């Protein structure tokens, strides 16, 4: 049996695509939930952030003073309100196997459909690929949806606010 080529997770949020993109990237440190399974190095992780723009980084922050830590990815496409693409690496994946994550923001009648696709799983060992297929990104996308739902409920708090609900 062949490993899956990718895993796709989709959520709908009640904000426009530009706001969804902004919250996804600029407020990831507020909506991402820390825990032993969500960090690469749970003993050192103190936050997470995207450096904006092409060539920017997704960083699991280990040092609050410098903002540095484990580089989880490099931004390959930064299209606010439409698409984010980044190379992805994790301590839970073989370091020599490149994968990438694309996040698309598509307008709907009620707001935005946010679709995350993690590609390159077919290059992983079959047990690892199957584990990612069954569990990866489900909680992550749920955290994002729940956070955005909280923004909508509290009267549309500014997307630039970093105060979590």
C-alpha cells in the first residue's frame, strides 16, 4: 500500500480572506496551543511566529529575548488574502525529507474556506506517512477556527490584537 501524497484539512471561518490570512500568519502565537505534541522541543518552546514575506520563516521560538529557535519552515509564497506556501520541517519527520505546506484562503458566502495541504508525505516511510495522514493538522486547524470564531463573537476585535480569548 502506497503512502498518501498529501494530507488536506479544511475549516471555514466567518471573516474575509484578508483577515483570515492576517490572523493565520500574524497571530499564530496567540491561537497556536502549546503542548508536548505540538512543539518540536517542548522543554524549550515559548512561542511560534511567522516572519512575513517571501523567504520569511516559521519559527518555534526558544529564546524570548532574541525570538530565535527551531526553524520549522521557509516561506515560498506569501500572497495575503489568498495563499501561503512554506517548506516544512519537524523534529517528528526525517530531516532529509523535504515537505511543504500550502494554505489557501478562498472566499465563501459566510467568510473564508481555509485549506491546508501538507505535501510530500509520499516521500516518508509508510508508518510515518500513515500517522501524519490520520492525525496531523486536525487540532491545528481547529485551534485556528476556534480563535477566529472568538474574534467574531467579541465584536470583531482587531486582527492585530494579540490578546487571546
